[in-house]
C-alpha cells in the first residue's frame, strides 16, 4: 500500500525518511503528522506510546522523534482517503437539484 498525504490522499513519492517540514506536492499539507504515523491510535485520537507528549492537532505537523510513516494508516482509517471519483460531481448535482424548478 502506498504512503499518502493525510489531507488529500495523494501518494507520497518523497524520501523514505520524512523530514519534519516535508509537504505534499499536491496540496502542501504536512506529511510528518500523527495520523500518518504507525504509532497513532485513531480510536484514542492520540499516540499509542505512553511517554509521548499530547499533540493538539493530529493532522498538523509535529516534531515527534518517534514518528514512523505508516503506509497502512489509510486502511485503518487514520488518514482520510481521496473522495471517490464522482463524489464531488454527485454532491454538486444533488445541491443544484434542490434549487431546480420542478417544471423544467
């Protein structure tokens, strides 16, 4: 499974070792985040390691030295995936249908 951006789901093709300031080339979101780490526990909303400092924003950049990029983060629900291909089109169509004249 490919490693992905925690914001847009774009595949990460960058270096194996993720620098603290690495950004997604697609949306400029930080890659070194809790939700992209194998130690992040989505059900708890925090790190599974007991001695780590609490992070206010698990999707924001962090400086944790325990960070391990986890390619399975998307599968386990920590990283939101990209929307299905037609999800935006479907949502827009449904919204427009709300305001469409019933006689047209």
